[in-house]
């Protein structure tokens, strides 16, 4: 990175953080701190909700996923628009009518204190861990590729956000997210334009897309019924619906975003904005990954995208083997370049047999390259058993650092930091609010002043920031960061959603029955997670259905008998 | 934009652009069908 890149990066981050502080500098109102003020309108809510969900992992991992496995990941979001309609129609009117600050307050009003605390506790555990990963994810990748100190990178990503979130609360978070999302969208648009610009001049856009299709990278929709497959239309529609319903309906980091401003119209329009635009946005980010794949059909990609790890391994006794693999890789890649040209020529002639033959040959060559990459990963694993050999998270950022001009590199690193900060801000804001509203106020200091709760909220937000940064400092890299977040969410979300759906739709069920059902469901999901290989999206459905059915069963049997006794 | 009050349930408020919330939800569902159809078309057409 050059001085220009650093200037773009730091000026962007500093300007947004200062804007957040400036917007809330004279505001010392507890309500505004927890719930925002009327300056937050539906556009801000929409961007804020989008920025909360789209973390740095989205922009690092998602293009890499498309590069490796194609566009299938977009199906993960197929249930989202319908979930948001349900949230708008069912959840939002109740939250507004009861004037709750956190979603779990509603559980206290509907059931009892222990069910409220269970819901809030599950949220704190799940979101507290996720907040650490949110900060850690970009830091580990940027530090590896840029040679930055990992701890300093984590502190840079973490301290900025802890500072303005602690000082400004919900209002600062919502307003900064609006500009962070603007930077993110602008940055990704520029990246897409630059990829197209860097493609060979004799290759048209349609030819590039056609090559991607022939290589199997545009498989966005899969209608097969296979429970072992991670992403299909059905798992995305059904599992994704439950995941999104739980995330948007019951996760305080999102609930706090759309309740900000206090207008029911603003809340609903903010969510519907996401219901329409989320799928195209995810498709676009995945498509950027596919275009990076096409770019690397003409420009030789590294044998292993985590180059510092590869170079380190090259210095060991496995260096000879890696060099041999590199030679084979270079040869096959040169052959494949001819293969790509043969395919584009066949496309120009529109000869179906020629296109089929060229496609088959190209796929064979790609398979050979994949085999060599697999052998390389095994060799790297032999050198360092702890090394994470999945390098998909490094694909997009490697492209940015090696092939984009200075200034734009700084902008795209700023995109990644903005995304990390926007997600972390919502998480810390929600963790602090939930701890104060659901634990501190009812259990420790029930009758203190607003000023007391304001100070407690700020201290607890800062404390959660410290927890997240500490977790990030001691975390280890996991297989694929975006999947790690989704898996973690899916383990807990089903049970939480089940509690809320019982609250809304099974009016005869009372607190003890739903509480016992939720504990049972959570235990069952954890056992299945550790003992089976079910696609993780199904845990959302399973956890929810178990809570719904068991709570009805318990209410009609065990707790009915107890109530009579 | 008229805001709902205690006496005017959100469902009764005239919704900008769509008229009612029901129409807004139907518009979202139509947008979903259009988006997935486009993704499917892209998958099939270029494969």
C-alpha cells in the first residue's frame, strides 16, 4: 500500500467516526442513546439494516466463495424477503405497540422473567462470540497480506468503533452506517468496473460471462432435494426463511436498527428496502467473485492465495516439492490459457460441437489445476498442521492488492474496515442495551435514574467492545469466515425464533412450557451439530419446530397437570 | 408522510407509493420472483 492508499483509508474511517460523534455530541438522552431519535428515517434505517448484516466477511469471503464454487451461495438469502414481510406484518406492530427497547422485553411481558432472560442470554452468547469474529475476520486476512501486526489491526478495527458506539449509541450507529454503506457500495462498484477494465481488450463482457457459465460458475439456482447439499433453492427458501426470520425478528442488533426513529412506517420501509435489494446485492458481490475468476483465466493466479504462508513453507524442507508443484501448475495453466482462447473462438463461430469440445477440455484442465492446488494444500498442511488451507477468503483481497491502482486499493481496504465497523457497531450497541435493559435494570438497579442507566449503558457497551476485541485477539482462523458466522447463528437462532413464534401464535402456552421446550431444543440442536452432518441452515427449522411442538405438548401435559395441582 | 398514531393502526395508514401494506408485500413477492427468475435465466442461458 502507498501513502495515497493510507490517506484514503484513514481519512474515510476518521471522517465517518467524527461524523458519528458530531451528530450526537450534545445528546445526553437515555431514550435517544438506546432507541435513536426522529432524525432517523426509513432510508437511514434501510441502509443501517443492510450495513449491520453485511460485515467485512461478506466482502472478503463471498467473492472467494463464488471463485471456488460458483454463485450457489446466493440461495442462502432466498427466504429473506418473505421473512422480512413476516417481521413487518407481525413483529413490528407488537414491538411498537408495547414500546419495547429490546426484543426480549416482549418475552417478559408475554411469558415471564425467566423466559425473557433465556432469550436475552442466548442472544448475548451468540452475538458476543460473533462480535469477536466480526473484528477478527478482516484483521487476520489484512495483517497476513499487508504484513501489518495482527494485534494492531484488530485494535484499529475495534477501538474506532467502540469509541463512537459508546459515545453516541443508537443514533451514532445508524447515521455512521448510512455513510459506511455508501462507501461500501461505491467501492464495490469501482472494483467491478476495474475488473472489467483489466479483462483482455478482445474479450467482450458477454464472452466473459459465457466462459464463466461454461466453467460452471453461474450455477445460482439448484432445485434438487438433497439435504446434504449446503445450498439449494429449497434449503435457502425454507432454512433461509427461518434464519432470516430469527435474525431480523429476534436479534437485538437488527431489532434496534429498525426500531430506531420510533416510526412504524420507517421501520417497515427500511426492512422492505432490504427485502428487495438484498438478493441483487449478494448476487452482485458473488458476480464480482466470478469476474475475478474470469480475470484469472488470463492472468496466472497464485498457487495458494495466502502467499505469505506459501512463501514461509517454501523455505522449509517441503520447498522442493512445492517448487515441483509450481512448475506443473505453470505448465497446466499455460495449456489452459490456450483452452480458454479455443473456447472463445468456438463461441464466435457458434459451432455447438466445437463449443462442447472446448468446454470439456477446459474443465479437464481446470480439474487438473484444482488437483495441483489440492496437493499444494496437503503439502502446506504437512509443514504447518495448524495452517488453514481454505484460501477462498484471500482471493478477492489478493486481486485488489496486486492488480488495482493505488488510491483504489485504499478505498477497498476502507470498504472492508467500514463493513467490519458497521456490523460491530450494531452488535456492541445491542449487547450493551440488552445487558442494561434485560439484566442490569430489572435484576440489579430497578429504580435508578435515567442518567444512571445512560452511564451504565455506555460502560457496558465499552465492556462488550473489550470482550469482542479480546476474543478477536485470541481467536483462531476457521474454515470459511462467513460460514462460521452463519453456522454459529443457526445453532442458536432456531430456538430463539421458536420462543417468539410461540409468543405470537400459540396464545395458550405459558412461560414454563416454552422455557423447558427451548432448553430441550437447544440441547438437541447442539447434539445434532456435533454428531451429524446436516446442512447448517436446517438447524434453524429444526430448533424452531421443536420449540413450537414441545411447548404445546408440555403445556397440554406436564404444565397443565401442575397448574391444576 | 403521515405517521400512525395510537388511534390509527399502522394497517389503516395510507402507505406512500403502494397505497396499503398488503400491496407493498405483494410487490416485494413479485420482485423476489423476478429476481430468482433472472438468476435462473443467467444460470441456464450461459451454462
